[in-house]
C-alpha cells in the first residue's frame, strides 16, 4: 500500500466516526456524556465492549505472544469467565442499586471520603497509563507504515491521534462511544477473519482447527512447574481477578454497562460479551500460530509485536489483508482509547472535582469540557514518555504487570467493603493503598531472585491481599 492510500483510509474512517458523533451528540448534556441518558441497547453495549476490551494491544501483541508462550494465554481467558460472572452477579447489582454515575462513589458510602478519593485516584493512574500503553503501540505502527514516509515526527503522530479521539467524543461522550465502538468492533473482527483466511490460503491449509490442534505451538495448559509464571492455576485466577479489576472495578468499562436501561439488560450484556470474547481470543491465538509458521516458511525475521504488522503490510498476503489489517488496527486502538478518555473525564469530574454537586448546569458542562481537553493533553505526554523508556517486551505483558500494581489496592478496597462488615479509619486508607504496591514489588522481587518463584500476573492477587490485610489492621471496632 502507498502512503496516500493509508491517508485516504484514515480520513474516510474518521469521517464516519465524526458523522456518528454529530448524530448522537445532538442536544447532548452532561447526563448524555456520562450515562447516555440510560438509553443504550444492551446488545450494542455488549458488542462494543469486545473492541474496547481487546484494543490495539490484543490485536498486535496476542498473536506475537504465541511464538514464546504458545497458546497459554487461553488459561487467563478461561479465568476471565469466572471474573465476568462475579461482575454480573455481585458488582452490577450493587452499582444499579446505588444508581451510580461513577462506581467509586460506593467507596465513600462504605468507608468515607478519603477511601473514595483514593480509589478514584488509583483508577485515574491505572487507566491513564493503560490507555497510553495501548495508544503508544498503535502510534508506533502508524509511524512506521505512514508518517515516517512524510517525515512527520512521532510527537505529531501522537498529537493527531489524540486530537481525532477528542474531536468525536467531546460532545456526546459515552452515548457516542456506545455506537462508534460497535462499528469499530465489527471492523476489527472482519479484519482478523480476512487475515486468517489470507494466511490459511497462503499456507494451503484445508482445516484451520485441525491445523491449530496438531501444531506444536497449540499447547494451552501448563501444569508442570508451579514456580513458573505460566502455571495454570496462577494464570487462571490471575485472569479472573484481572477481569474483575480491569472491567468490574474500572470506570471505563462499567460506564458502558451503566448506560443500559436496566440491571437485567446489563447482565445479559455481560453474558454475551463473555462468550464472544473467549471465542475471539482463541482466534487471535490461532492467527498467531499461522503468522509464526508463515514467517518461518518465508524467511521473515519478525517477532513479538512486530510479527503481525510486518507480515500484513508486506503485501505477501495481498492488498485486502493489508487494507483490513490497517482498518482493524485503527478500529481496535480507537475503540479502547475513546472510552478511556471519556471515563477519565467522567471520573475526574465526578470523583475529584465533584461537579455533580454543583447547581449551575452550564458551569458543570464548561468544567467537564476543560477536563476532557486536560486528559487529552496528559495522554499525549504519557505516550511520549513511553516512547523513550519502554523496554523491549510485548506491550500486553507490560499492561497486565502494571495493572497488578495499580488495580491491586482497588481489589482490596472492594473486597473488604463487600465481604466484611467492618468500618476502617478512613484517614489511614491512602497510606495502606500506597504502601501495598511497594510491599508487593519487594515480595515479588525477593521470591523471583532468591526462591526462583515467579508470581507472574498473580501479582494482582498478592497486592489485593496485602491491601485487604492492611485495611483489617486499621479497622474500627464498630461494624458498618
């Protein structure tokens, strides 16, 4: 593909998104931006959440993981099923009962203002870093295949990327995103399907499932070494808890669920979302096997996050594969990043500035728009920092590692609130939540270097447990 073709594709794509933003943003106010006036059809939310959950990181990193990790990632995906069940049966009923806009207001009702502000702050840090990781990966690919050809520097690429997101979300917010994410998920899934068919034909494979099943990289379950990071039970329970914190305790993902008309609709959304997500992840891993074999057979020296982009854009699979790869990549990246920007704006506006308690509607809307611009700027800066400090490792692994440290305190706070009747000394909660990740890092470092025991993504559970024990240490004598 020529750079001009890529430019035309991007312009056409965003023209469609901006048209959707115009149609959904008519008569929009803060209630529309934050909760879509509680009018979203559950099936649109469920389908759109697939794209937001997978993101550009999954699109690129999961296939690239197969070469070294085989299909072991499915162990975590199976754990997601348990995690999403907990969300649907425990967390969603709680959020709907309390009629929340920001899910962190639960912490204020349960423990007090300091706990509430602490939980919201950890979300803001987690989601800012997570969204920046995802966009960093995609901006790198766009830089390589397009902007380098025009001599455009990386910081301009990143700024344009964020500006486009701001452009179609600044008015309609979550209402716009429910619709744009549905379209973007569709593009992403079509892209994966087209690429699988193209490689399947190139490798002359008759049955995809038989080929994957018989392949040496198709091993899913690892029970051999309890000390290894990919040991099944570590991965499974890590997957369950990652699903709980990165979806159920995450304003970004829950904001979509809370736009449904009722709790029953939100629970239907979670059920179908879970089912489709498991199937889609399996096909991403199958694609990884095909890509790895194709690279080996054709002497292509590309690994990890470079594997899929290098093969898809090489032209060896045909123009359709290149076109749909690019379309899928853009769709996957923006379906995750647009909702992140909206949820960061929502959380900071409601949780930190408490604009919902102000009387003047015009002033509230003005403040929300300023916060939206502020977080757009913060994302640009964070991505540029990653450009110069990120290690040579798959981005998806970094996201899950980072999530273990930043979402762990949230896990501990909610577990303590839901499964005990104790009150806590609210003013001490921030100290517990800040100390816990440092203790977690120390324990993880010690066990890995002295006992040869790798916690892997299980780090999240350890962090949550330490937070829980810390809260137990500062409990009040009186029950909640």
